C-alpha cells in the first residue's frame, strides 16, 4: 500500500479505537497516528520515512529537519541490511517491540500512546490486504493475507479500499467531534 493509504488507515484505526474506548482524542494525536502508520516501512529506504523525508523546498526547514532526516535514513539502511523489508517491522513481534516502550514512555498520555499503537497496527492490517501479505509471526510461518490473492499496491482496488476507509474514518471523526459533524451536515 502507498503512504496515503497508510495515512488513511492510521487515522481510521485511531478514530475507531477512540470510539471503542469512549475517548475524545486531541487534534494533535491524529498526525501521530499517521506517522506511526508509516513507521513499519522504515525498513524500506524508498518509503516516506525511509528516504529521510526527502528534501524540503524551504532551506530553513531543510536545516531544521536534517538531523532527523539523517537518523531516519541511517535507521532505514540498517533495517534494510539486517532484516530486510516486510519482516520484523511488519510482524506481531515488531508491533510488540514498538508498543511496549510507547506505553511505558507515554504512560501519562494514554491517548497519544493509543494513536501511535493504533497507527502502527493499522499498517499491518493494510498490508495484510496486499498481494504479498505480512509475516505476522516472523520469523516463523508464511505471510498472512486477509484476501485470497490480495490487492495490488498502487492499483485501482487500493484506491477503492482507501476511499472506503476514508469514508469510515470521516464518519468516526464526525461521531468523535460533533462540531465537525455539524460542519459537514451530518448532525
């Protein structure tokens, strides 16, 4: 799946988790869910985060983001060379390795922790729709697919799925934030 689809899945998963928990999330948590949804692809140097956020058009932003960009590229290179793409970061052990420190560090900010974990988990769900699937029990077992054959990344089916999830996310956001629902004419 592409970065936009993962972002949509991340917001939808976070909004759904907040609805299930009965929590009204702060607005700043949504971008955290998007970044977390991109995080498993850090093992791919060509991904949104793996390429170090690319170069920005603003020289000031480039200067500010350069240390983070170098760190992302170095981590991506290390992951790609040691475990490869769609291995550890796309598995349940990888989700656990990500979630445990998040819950421990953000104990005082449970909604932000939920955003990060839901975003990360949404990536696994989205990629389980893909033709390659995800190795949920890595390093054991075969890739897991939610659909026989799966959906080709970048194809028309991915767009249809992303739009469907976007509609569900919009509905969940309208339920979570009544003012937004009223502005959209849903209330």
